C-alpha cells in the first residue's frame, strides 16, 4: 500500500479542484461531502500507507513522481519521503484535519461561500501534506508557500470587512519575510552541499562542515528565519493573533494544529544541520523561551477568547522551540502532536461557545456559562487540562519530557528550564483565567448550545485524543539521534507538577473568589502601563509600524509619480523651450533679420579679434 | 522555410483583414482569427511532429551550423553589403515563437468584443506586430533583425495612438521616442560591429554567425555593446529606461497591453541573451555587475512605485518592470540556473501579465475606470473574475506550483552563485511583491461594494482565454522540465556557464 502514498496529498487537491471549478454552484450538502470526504479519504490512504510502512520495518520510503527541475547541477524531483516524523505529521494533518473539516460543515453551514471555504481548506491540507512529505527543500518550500497562501485566503475569508483583509495581508507579508530568509538559506545550503535533497544535504554537511563554522551558522540562521515566521515566534510573531480574524475552524486547523508548527517541523527535519551549529541551536531554545514567556503574559491581558488561545498557541510553540534548542527533537514533535489535539479541541469548543453566544467573542461579556453550555464546558475543561499539562492529560507527558531534558542539559539549558517552568505557571494562570471568566462568575448573557453530530462528534474524538494522546508512542527513533532517558528526582518532578498549579490556584483566587480587583489593578498607575505593554505584545507591532510600515508607505507616496519620469519630461520640456525661443526669432520681418545678420557678423568679428 | 511562412502568413493576413473591412466590419476579426490559428497550427506541428514539415537533421545542416539549430534557412538579399535573409530557430526561439502566437490568440480574444472602430486597420496592426516579433525571434542577420525590430514598433504605435485611452497621443509618442532612440543606438552599434568585422576580415557581412567573435579594437567594445544593451534594456525595460512603459500600458487598449506585456518585453530579454552577451563576451562580463545592479534596482524600486499607484493598469505595468528585473539579474549572472530562470520568467510573466492586463481591461470595459479607489467588493458581483484575479496575482507573486516561481527561484539560485548580495537583495522582491499584489485584491475585489457597481462576470470567451492561461502557468510550474529541456541546448551553445 506504500505506493499509494502519492494519493494522500493528491486527493485533497482533487477536492479543491472540484470545489473551485464549480464556482459555488454545488449545493451545500455536496460541497460538504466533497470537502470533508476528500480529507477523510486522504486519511484512509495515509493510514494504509502508514501501517504498511510501520509493518515493513524500514527506516524511510521515498516515491519519485517526476523530475521537477533539472538545470545544470540542480536536480529537484517531485519526490515524497516518508519516515517516522513525516508519518506523525501526516497522521496529525489528515486525522485532525478531517475532524476539523467535519466540524466546519456544521460551523459554516448557511454561509453563502460555503464551497469556497472548503476549497481553500482542501488546498491547505494538500499543501501541508506536501510540506511534510517533501524529500527536498524546494518541494518543501512549495508546500510552505502554499499553506501561507491558504492561510491568507482563509483569514480574509469574510472579505467584506476590510479589517479581515488587513489581518490576512499582515499574516502573508510577515511570514514572507521569513520565507525570503529561508529561500536564501536554501541557496546557501545548495551552493555548499550541492543538493537540496534533505537527507543527502545533511549527510554532505556532516561530512564537510566544521562544527560551528560560518556556513553552518549561516544556513541554520537563515532557515530559522523561515521557521520563526511561519511558527509565529519572536521577532515575527505578531501576525498570529490578528490571524484570528478568520473563521474559527481555520484558527483550529491552520493557526493551531498544523501550519504554525511547520517551523518546528523544519528545524526537526534538518536537525543535523543544527547540531553542526550549536550556537544557533541554543538560539532556537532562547527564542522559544522568550516567546513562550512574552506570549504568556500577553495572553493574560486579552479579552477576546480566540486571542487568548492564539497567544497560548504562540507560547506552546515556544515550548517546542525550547525543546529543539536543548536537543529534545522527539519531544518537540511529541508536543506538536499533543498540542494539535488539545488546541484544536479548545479552538473548536471556543467556536461552539461563540456560536452559542451569537458571535460574541469578548470573555468579559460571558461568564457563568457552565450550566447553559454543558457540552462546551466539559470539552473546554478537558482541553484546558491538556493545555496546562495536568497530570494524566496528554500535554503533561510531552511538556514534562521537554522540561526534564532542559533541566538536565548542561550547556545553558537550566536557564531555559527555569523559563519553561515559569511559563508553565503562566499557562495555568491564563488558561484558568479564561476558563473561570467564561464558565464561572455572574451570568450576564444566555447561551444556547448549538447541537449536532457534526459539531459535537469531532469534539468528543478530539477530547479523547487530548486525554490519551500522551500514551501514543511516536515512531521517530530512527530519525533523531538517540536520547538518554531523563529521570528527574522525585523532588524535581514534584516541583515541575505542583509549582505551576499555583498559577491555577491564583486564577481561582482572583477570578472566582474575586479577591483582587483586576480592573483597578490594570486600570491605574504602573499596573495600567504594564497591562498596556503586555496587551500590545510588548510594543512590537508599534515598533514595526514605526520603523518599517510608515517609512515604506511614506517613501512610496512621495515618489508616486516616479521621479525618473521627470528627468525625461524635463528634457522634453527643455527641447520645447528651445523650440519656442527659436521660433520667436522667426518674425517674418526683414528689418529684424537684417539687424540679426549685422549683429551676428559683429559678434563674429569681435570674437575673431579677441581670440 | 517554415519560419518565413509563419511571418508571411501574418503579413498577408494583416493586409487581408484591412481590405476586408470595406465588405463587412465584422470580417477582419474572423480573418485575424483564421490567420493566427493557421500559425498556431504550424507552431504546434513544429513542436510535436517536426518530421511532417521536413524539419529533420538534413535541413539543419545549412550554413555549416548543426546541433542546436532546429530550423535554419538563408537566401541572399543585398549581397553587396552582405545582407541576407537568415532565419533560424533553436529551442529558445521555438519557445518564444510559441509564446508569441499563443498570446497573439489571447490578445485577439480580448479584442474580439472591445474593438469596434476601424477594425480592419486594427487587426492589420495586430498581425503585423506579431509578424515583427516572430521576425525578431528568428532573424539571424543583424540587418534583418533591425528591420523586424522596426516592424513591430510602428504598428504598435498606431494601436496605442488610435485605439488608446484618454491620454493616448502622449503615451504613443513617448513609446515611439524611447524605442526609436534606443533603436538608433542599436543600429549605430550594428554598423560599427559590421565595420570592425570588415576591417579585420575585409568582408561585409551582417550574418550573426560571422559576426560572433569579431575582433573589436580596444576601447570600442564597451560602446558597441552599450548600443545593444540600451536598446534591449529599454525594451525589457529596466530602470532607468522604463518610463515609456507605464504610460504605454495604461493607455493602450487591452489587446495592445497584452501584446506589450506578454510578448514585446520579451524581445528585449531575448536580445540580451542572443546578441549582447554572445557578441561581446568579455565586455559583457565586465559590465555584468552593473547590469545585475540595475536588475536589483528595477525589482525593488518599481515594486515600491507600483505599491503607490491608484491606476490599476499602471500598477500592473510597474510590476512588469519589477519582474523583468529578475530577467536582467538572471541573464547577467550567466549561469545555467540564472539564464534558465530568466527564460522561465519570460514565459510565465508573459502569461500572468497578459492575464492581469486582460482582467484590468475587462474591468475598465465594464465600469469605465481604472482607478482602484472607485472599485471595491467586486468579488460579490463577479466571483469568477475575482477568482481569476487571485489566481494570476498569486502566480505573479511567485507561488510555487505556478510558472513564475520556477523562474524567480532559478534566477535567485543562479545569481546567488555569482553575487550573494545581489541575490539576497532581490529576494526582498518576494516580500514587496506580496505587498503590492495583495493590496490590489483588497482594493478591487475585497471590502464592501460601496459604489454598488454592477459588473457582468466573465464571459465564455474570457473564461476560455483565462482557462488556457491557467493551464499554461500550472504546466510551467509543475513540469517546467519540458521547457527547460528545450532551451538548454541553446544556452549551452551560447556559452552559458553550466555547473556539473
């Protein structure tokens, strides 16, 4: 069944073609069946190919479809590559993708552009699958750009609101900044190793590069540029919260479960290069640590339910980067998978809440909803427990692995560990703040749960995953270097588990007991300034606006008429001016001509004498 | 002879179209369609079944040139000055001829319902422009080449000056002066080259093959090269010779814009690849850093100017200059990837820019404005048009899977080997292209339809045209190898640096 691997990305693409080329003529039911069905079918083939891959006990499988480009020494095949890591990614994308698609048939029901929505979604899944199945970086880049395009199209899906368009463009352009770095990284890698094939390039690099050499540092830094753009890490993280303008299933699929983790995948995929550039690898960890803390603080100040979740996504991806930084490659992929479950669950449940509240997203206008929305409450609680890494839930296993590895890492890992631990406290705090504000406290608005098998069905399955995914063993042994088992002492483990819970306790104390007047705290003096600082993402949007956007638009506006044109028009005017002066002399009067000739002669004589 | 036939058919069809208007003003477009279809048929035959036309190895051996020349024919014209009818096509030429005839058909499609006045003379000009372009792509005698260079210019001037929009005289005159002045420089350079060749060999000849490797006295080489370079750089165009283009494009009728952007610009790139560098390899190598710098400046500068335009056609025109900057960069890198990328960019930009101009022209035809601040929310009333706009914009931005990406990727990769700085700066083009492109989608198709514009969605003819161009771009993006294989022997014979 392995030779059917190519069908996995192709089926969603066919779905996209069907939905697009019918130009919205397809009835909603048919569009839903094509849209969700294609992903379901793709999952079936992914499963078949995956199980025969695992059954065959081979370390990797590649399938060349055709030669994409062959120019001089550049050889790029349209080649798919399956190993443990791409297998995990493929399952996450098609499996969770399918559940989100099914949910979306309910969530988007009645939207006039229902088919268009699913056509973009299918294209996204197809591109994402190409990204993770590519055997070379050029093909990976194709998927990489493809998911970026779909992200743009889907954020701006409700195109009538100009703000959605702004958010969509911001996402596309900011990630493209990263992509430009990544492209240069590819060129550098190619010139140095002579190939864009990932496995060959890594072998070649291992053989040629000196650890910490300039080329290793350059390539890994440039690839990191692409990764931070796509995965919304410092300093290119500010687009992700705005991406929440898109419909909620998009936020779940693209901006939580799959696309934004592509950066993690890229670094894990090319981990050999990072091992050759230890400083850059450490930088990956540092970026992760700082991002996870910054996003944690910002999440604490947000009032839009989706934005809180968005910042928590940024923060969780920060954990994955931290894991990559300390060499916990498989833990990063593991956390990627568990995160996909509980974050998709949280987003989709948030979507249900938003539907129940008639498209209200402000958590301060919610409250006390645990009675009205029993399903959403239970599901959201499960997701929250996964997110905060409550013992026994999926997030617990992956996050503890990361923290344990960081703690035992001797090359500056301890400081990363402390950041991660503090971040864990913050995760409890902002997660339970969200949970308590929505489901506890005084009820201000009534909510009516929107029920349906296609809404709650996927949620229940995701919830099962959010609880039990931690017990899944991911088959990545052959891919990453062997890692020694970390067994922190009982005390350390207890600290790791219990300390963060203080955050939850604090949230309960503040938001349920009401012991602290948060409005007063955030409303005046230093508290207000701090709140504002955190709320505005530490002023980074403002900074980018001042140093890039404003100068660029100013420059463009000033030179709207293209100053080079005025040079040509100026010369044309000069010629015309001469023409006019000359034609003035042609008066047709004999006297004037006679005088001109006389003065001309005089001038010549004078000149002749003088010279 | 097949190449001569291609050109003759177009010339004859043009005259026929002009004469037929007296009988019926509907007739010229039918004659034009038949003419182009006949040419297209021959071109397809050349591509898929060259044996039918007798284009096998035997007929290629003329003039002692073999190998990369698929078709070559020559006969005397003015033997006293060594001027001859030498026509030839190799893989590169064949690709560009195909592009020309295909886009000629597209431009006919866009003229079909738009051009109502003086139809006979219009289609005459259209077909003669195409004939001139094919002549440029096939002439291998520099005198003949210059002749066709002029043939494609003058009918284009009429198309802009007669069927253009509100400021047509100014635009047409500007187009004419820029092209003519730079063309004169080229003529001067050709004459100098011929003269130097005469000096060293005692023989008058304009033949491309004979002039290759001409010994030029020290100090003159650069100036002769510059004559060619300026003519081609004006046509391409590259900053700072680009100012004719925004006016010409925005004032030309849609079919004129399609031909200008889709085909005419490519003659400049072709000239650089075929003539400027092979005729003057050493001085070109010295000049390459400057040319690459001009390419990078074109990419970034015009992308910025494009961003601030309100006139939709003018914006697209500036983006054309930006994309042609990649061509300049790749050609002067003179590496296999760089030049192959330039060729792919020429082909793909031909499709995407032609399609975008057709969309802009279609919009202007429907709502009588090109100003984007008067548009908005058109997706709601014309979703097919919106979809096409997104598709071709995305192609132009360089989305992998579509042709333009292959071109830009190869150009960047090929020039990165020569100059890390130039390639890295050009890569910023990826970002700014996104900035100016997406703003178009926003201003025209997204947002609220505030002015309650009623726009008829794309017609069947338009859908067919766009459909063909979509398939073309997808083909180029997914299986570029089919085209790369065609141009590769040409580039090898021209001495492009291949890495193995």
